[in-house]
């Protein structure tokens, strides 16, 4: 059995360069990790996400949306903001969606949550 003095004086047997894996050291400079984009923070009101629309689209959405109604009847789907509303509704089927008029700030439910 080794004594305490022999253990402390013994040289560690290492074959690495001393860098810790995952601490920002890459052997290949072109090997770069890709980070995910941060999600866009939206306003919340009464536990539901709030999406801003212009006055014309808000007027179309004033009475809400029925279950199997087409999205194109309520919103102009060529705009990216409106596509975000649709994708949010598909990803979160049980949650409510509130639309807000951008000019006046009036809010209305587009979809009621459970």
C-alpha cells in the first residue's frame, strides 16, 4: 500500500492537451455549434397569448373563429404575422388566442381555451 507522500508526489498519467471537452475548445475551427434562436416573447392577457392585428383584420376576427373554418376567411395568410397565429394555434390546440387592434388596443378572443 502506498503512503500519503508517495500518492501526492506521483505524476498523473494524462495524454490530453488539458482542455476540457465542451468548454469552448474546438480542434477544427470550422466545427461551430449552432445555437437555437430565442423565442419571440409575446404579451399575455388572462393566461392567453396576445397577437396584434391591423384594424381591418381585427374587424374580421371580432366574432372569433369556428372549429373547422378556414384561416384565410379571417386573416390574410400571405403575411408572416398571421402565419404565426395559425402555427401557434396548431401547436397549442387547447390554449386560447387573443387578437388586439394595433391602433386602438381593443382585444377580442379569436379562439377560447378550454
